């Protein structure tokens, strides 16, 4: 299992999180249809937010990253939010 966290902060981050939340069904369809995705969450923070995606393998992580990038460019590119800070790695413990 692989996981990736995309942290959005700074100028435009809160507006980007608002846009993702407003289109939650579409985002769930776009990310949820990636082969091997087992978990996705959008989390709001005081200065923006982050997403967590867990996939069965690196191919799923790569595809989900590409789809997220494309969705933001097509649906929220005018917001001008900075690229996310990305952390990725192997899942070593999973509950649930």
C-alpha cells in the first residue's frame, strides 16, 4: 500500500478547498475511479487543507496525482493556489 498527502496552504488555499468541497461528488468520481484507490479524504485546516489518498500501488498514486492536477487546472485554476506540498510513502500500519 502507498499513500500520498497533498497539503494546500498560503494564498488561495482556502478557496481551493472550498472548490473541491463544492464539487465533492465529481471529485469522488474522478479520484475514486482510479484503479487501486482504497481511501481518499479532504481535510480542512486553519490555513487551507490537505488530501490523503491511499492506493494499492504506486501506479494508483501516480494516476490519482495526475487526475487531481488536471481537475484543479480545469475547475479551480483561476484561484491561483500554489502547488501542494507533497508527502508520499509506504503504508506500514492501517486500521480499518
